[in-house]
C-alpha cells in the first residue's frame, strides 16, 4: 500500500536532504512530498537536486499546519505520514507501521517509539515510547498523557475525511489537536518499536518546541475548545473537571521538569518562564515540596558552579 | 481522469441536493462530483447512496462550510475545481466552456461568470449578478468588495498549492478570501454569460440579518488583518491601502444602511437598530457620512413613515 510522507520545510536547506533520504529508505512504496512553506533561501534549488521528490512551493507562508494541509492536497497514498525537516525516519519503519495498521482496519492511526537525538540528529540512548495500550485513547490524548510526535505517526487518509484538516491557527499544537479529533472517533494503535529520530529542541535553538511553555499554555487554552466535541459533551461535568485538572497537573509537571533539566545548563530565563507558567496553570501542584526541592537542587548547583568560577583566580597567561 | 472536480458541501438539504447534482451532470463535461456531507441529520445519506458516479464523503462531526470544502479539495483529483452549494445549480454546458477558456490562458488562475437569481424551486426570474464582468488583475477590486458569485467560479488546482487552502475560521467569507489570495498572484478571467443559478435566501427572518452583520464583521476582520497585509498590498504603499479601506468601508456601510432601512420598512425596529449599530461600530466615519447624505435621509424618513403607520 502506498504511503505519502509529507515534509513541511521552512528555511532549512542544510537539514532537508537528510530527512528526505531517510524517508525514501523508510518504505518500499513511499511518495515523498516536500512542502516548501515560502522559504526565502535556496531550498528550491536543494530540492531540485533531490530525486523522486514531489516538490510543492507555497508562495504565501501558511505555517506548519497549513503546509501539511497543502501536502495532503497533493498526496495520493492511502496512508499519510509526516516528518519534520530536521528529524529522520528509520529504515523500513513505514512498511512496518503500515502492516500493523492494515491488520486493524478500524484503527485511525498508529504511533511508534521515538529515538531522541542531539542537535546533530545523532541518537542518544534515550527512546521515548508512547505510554498506554492500544484502543480507545481519546481521554488520554485529550489529557496530554500520551505524547505523540508527528514523525512517529502513520494515519489512514480516510480519517481526514471524517474529522477535517489541520487547524493553521494552532501553531505548534495543531498535531495534538488532530490526534485528539481522530482518537475521538477511532481507536488508536501504539507500538513500542522506534520508528524515527527526533532532534530534541534546546532552549533558543529556534525549533518550534523550544518555546515549550508557550505551547503548553496554548494547549491548555485550546482544550476548552476541544471540550465541544460530542464525546466530552456527553460526559459528566465531574469527568470534565477531572480532565482539566489532570491536564494542568501534567503540564505543570512537564514544565517544571524541563526547567530543572535546563537549569544546570544555564538556561535561567527558559527555566524561569517555564516554571512561572507551571505556577500559573496549577499553583498548588507546581509548588509541591518535591518539585521545589528538585528545582532548588539544580539551581543551587548552577549557582555554586558560577560562584566558584567567579572566586577562582583567573589563570595568568604564561610570560615569555 | 476527469477535468473538473465539482465540490458540493451540503448540510440538511437533501431535497435540493438532487437538483444540484443533476445540473452538474448536464454540463457536458467530464466532471467528478464530490458531495461532502457535513454531518447532516436528515436523509442526505440515503439520497446520496442512490446517486451513481458520485464521490460521497460523510463527516463524522459538523465542521462548517470551509472545513467541508477543504475536505472535498483533499479528496478531489482533477486539475480544475469548482464549488457548488447544495441549493445552487450549474447551467448546461457552462463548465466545459469555462474550462476551455481557462486552459487557453495559462497565466490566469480562475474564471468566473454571471449568476442568475433563482427562487426556492430553482426557477430564474431573469435578473443576474454581476452586471458587468471585469477581467484581468482584479486584486484591488476584490479588496473593495466581493462581486464574484461563488458557484460560478472554476479555478486551477495549482493555485491552492501556491496560496494555501480555504480559511476555515471565516464563516461566510471563506470564498472571498480565496479569490483575494488567488487574484494577488494570478489574473482573473470572466465569461460574459450566465453559468449558474443562485438561490436567494428569503430575507424575511431575523436570522438573516444577524447572519448578514456577522458576514460584514468577518469581512472587516479579514480586510484589516489579512488582506491588507498581503505582500502585494504592503508593497503598494500606505496611500493605496488607505484608499482601498476607505472604498471598502463606504461600500460596506452603504450596504448595512440599506439593510437597516429595509428592516425598518418591514417593521422590525430592533433588528434595524442592531444592524445600524454594528455598522457604526465597524465604520464610524463612513457610516456617519453615508447617513447624512440626502439620499439616505430621504429613504430613512420614508421608512420611518411606513413604520409609524
């Protein structure tokens, strides 16, 4: 069965060929569609040198979601996959996921494991496996307890005909919005096998997810709109309250964890803004003693290291 | 492969749908018909399964017109695309003629034509819109007001890859938005013939006016925040942009005033005031200028007279 793999790209001609080559090795029958979202550099000439690629040039910048929609417009496969221009697909991974998805005709999409990688896309030992079991995952996805990376997902094309396209207004969380809408009407498959390499964003690396706090905040706000979905509407108000609370707690956890993680590397501003958003969303949860202790520990380590540097005599250059 | 994809988005109008589909079949053109059923609650599904050669897509959730059309676009395959509403009709032979003209002009992105006004039964009275079909670079004209009837348009699929799909969160003016974006990059063609029949809503209900104010509000929002920020509008300079928004405001406020007057004549004081207020809030300057013109004053006084009587 044919898979259309859509790679939206914007001003990253140096990274794009790597993503495209990995995509072509990921399956036997893959249609690779590169959607150039009005790049202002030499992305067009780089794409011209790539073989077997459907190159679409959007002249008016649409954002990632809009570019994905344009890719969908020109796709001809029965299954759709997405890949960010800085990530990679593992060889044979598309064929593997499609075979699993075909065995479950009612499932909407399949999500696989993700190998986390550094800025040069060299995998570290960490693998993020989607938590949970296959089946009806609507509430889990809505609560953000199953975190899905677009590069690890293969979707049946019919799903878009049932729930609609990506929402270009939701920068950065349009994928989550889509998974939720699909999970509402169809079961979801989760599989631990790693299928893609994900370049983990660093604060200030210019990647979309480097503004994690803002994205998470937007997600919490957008969740109120997702509450208009029929399945949430028929749920009891207690259930809705629980979903809201769980989401806020989870987001607060993620943000404070990231803050503690980035503090030793000196990203004070990043950590502070993330933790302040966590505090705003769920004050009592974010300010629990355990959280504060972890934060304090990493902050004090960083401060200590700084003061040592400050106190230590600067080495004098050798004379002569 | 078929030449044109005709996308019919429908919701709860199974009685009129058949007429729309039949009208496309009579256009002598290898047309692919896509019906996107926006989660109708009536017999639309049964009606559609009876059609042959129709690609029927049923959405599981009601998503609105823009989203339904976008889904139709994704599912379609032809190089030319036309939107048809479920209550409108195509005139025999029209699609073929339009596609032929568009094929001959590779730099044009879309072609439109005249629409005949029809009543609920789809019977025309001979009046049509627009009076005169302009051609060529229509970017600035489309920024003033929308004179292109949606069911008369045939556009190239490749336009969409360059300008993006329909905006879903602009209910009622998503077509206008697309024409503006296409006209920014392409020239627009026109055929001086009637190509579609346009059913006119009955403006008897309060729902109609509230919808009209909503449309104006959406158009105003897009005009300020999107269209005037398109690269071509920005490159044209402040003076040109100011002139265009003045024209836009004059046109819109005139229309709102006209609606307010007609509501007043129908004896609906509250609705009329609501429309006038909405207009005053959006275009305070041109609204006050319009309201003080002798023509408006005269018609307002006559409306008031009928109202008091």
